[in-house]
C-alpha cells in the first residue's frame, strides 16, 4: 500500500466537485434538474392523493403504485437539494457521516424501487395467470408482508457497505468527490487503501437486489405474455396487455438507465467522467419524473380520478 504525504486520515468533511469538466455551466444544468424535481414532487404527490382518496383504488396494484410514488419522492429529495446547493449556492461541503447517511438513503431507496417493480410484476402475474385466485393470494396481509420485505431488504443490505467504509477505510488520498452526491464507488475511490472488499460487497449487493429483481420480473412477464397470447378472446388479450403496458415502460426505463450508469461508472474508463456523473444523476431523476406521466396517461382509473379531482376544484373556484 502506497501512502503519500497528502493522504488524509478519516476526513471529517468532504467536498463535492459536482460534474467534472462542466463546472462553469453547472448553474445552467441545475435548471432542468430542478424542473424535473419539482415536476416529480407534484406528479407523485398527486398520485398519492388520488390513490388515498379513492377507495376503489385500495387494491394491491395501486398500493404498490403508491409505494413507487412515495419512493420516487424520497429518492429525488435525497439528492436534488444538495445538488442544487452545489450548483447554485456554492455549498459543496458535506460531513463524512452525513455523506454515509446520504449514501444509505440513496441505495436503500434504489433497492426499494427495484423491489416495488418486482412486487408490481408479481401482482400482474397473479392477476393474469391466476385470476380466480387473485383475491386469496394477494390478501391485505400478504401485501403488507411484501411491502415490509421490499423496504427492509435494501435497508439491511446497505448497512455493511457503510460499516466497511467507516471501519476499514481510514486513509483517503483526497477529500474531493467527483460527483454530485455520495455514491458508493465515488466514495470508495477516494481511499488510499485496499478497497477490494468494499468493491466486491457493493457489486454483490447490486446483483442481489437489482440483478435478482430483473431476472424475476423478466421471467414473470415471459409467463404473462404466454398466458395472454393463449386467451381465446381478442378483447381479453388487449385488456390484459394494456394493464401491463405502464409497468413495462417503467421497468425498462428504470433498468436501462441503471445498467448504463452501472457499467459506465465501473468499466467505462474511456468515457469522460462528466458522462458518468450525468448518467448517474439522470438514473435517479428520470424515473420519479417519468413515472407519474406513464401511469397518469396509460391507467384509466388514475386518469379518470385526476380529471374528476381537477374538475371538482374548478367547480369550487367558479362557484
């Protein structure tokens, strides 16, 4: 292990660079990021209000959708305020322990979002492949257990990452983080010590959550499509397929962005760092921004309730 004179022992404060190479235009980059964040807050909050206020939507499919909306609000709020502080108000510093807490929040909510997508895929699988047993399989108790498992799984799996960083990595070659938020690999790369164990655990954790969920969701939809194509009536096939379209769109945009961010950050050394960082930001900002539009446009029940909500407000204003 080589330790130079500039190595820092357990720094109490770290400093974000932001997006390396784009420091001069970060104030302008913050504008679309802020707009996406505000839109995500409004869209997902509206989604939660509609699902909570309409009793007919208190079904597993919409309960999981509400969990997705709440997770989207949480994950975007975990990064955007600090990011805008870096871009607009020149507040790049963050306490080391606060950085670890932000990392725990981000990776936990990423895992929850992946788990919710898995739960939504299983909901559609049961609804289409075993429609007569849907009510007996996805009971209120079963949905509660699924929700608790979806939350606890990543929350617990991320903790060893924090412990490894806090207890094993003592010396750091720099206090400058080439990122806009505390991401596992961005923080580990600062260390002036052997980071093999931390890197391996991070990869195993990502595969355990994201890789497993991706495989199960893919297998679920293969079985769903096989069942749908064997339905005797065309109307039944269209109805079954239409209920899956929003989830398929959300699933693909979430995992495509995840894979691009994951592989460019770990193996794309020939790709400029500002592309790595920008993709990482988009990976966390696009799903919260995108999801309410998908479900608002493609889900009739949500769309009808949104129209009813706004129309009733208009009547109250004019009355």
